[in-house]
């Protein structure tokens, strides 16, 4: 399953001089993870947030998957399935 969300993230090196890893952190990443988890609830393999939809709707065919309450979020988020290969 895959969840896509759009927004700012913090990219940085985490660790110490013995073991340093490059990582991405932030609410956008957490939301994308929660959207991926929503795939199990909706039965879809691929979901995108309404934020992503607004940026790609003129280029790709998208089908609404409904509004879903995500864990640790105050408001429900609109989700969409992007139809692979169907470019407008």
C-alpha cells in the first residue's frame, strides 16, 4: 500500500559520528504514513490526500475514496485513488 501527501518536511542527518543516517521528519510524512494505513480500510492499494489531488487533478484521472479520520488528526482528510495510466 502507498499513501501520498504534499507539504514541507525536515530533512537531516540523525545520529552520531559512529552511525549517521539521513532521514525525513515532519507532519507531512506522518500524514502520508497514516494515508498508507488507510489503504487497508478502503481496500485500495494507492491513496493520495486532497492536497495532492488539488495539484494533479488537471493531469491525472482521480476517483474520490471518501473522507477518513486519520489517527492523531483533528479533522477527516479527503482521499483519492489515482488511476494509473489515465492521463488527461
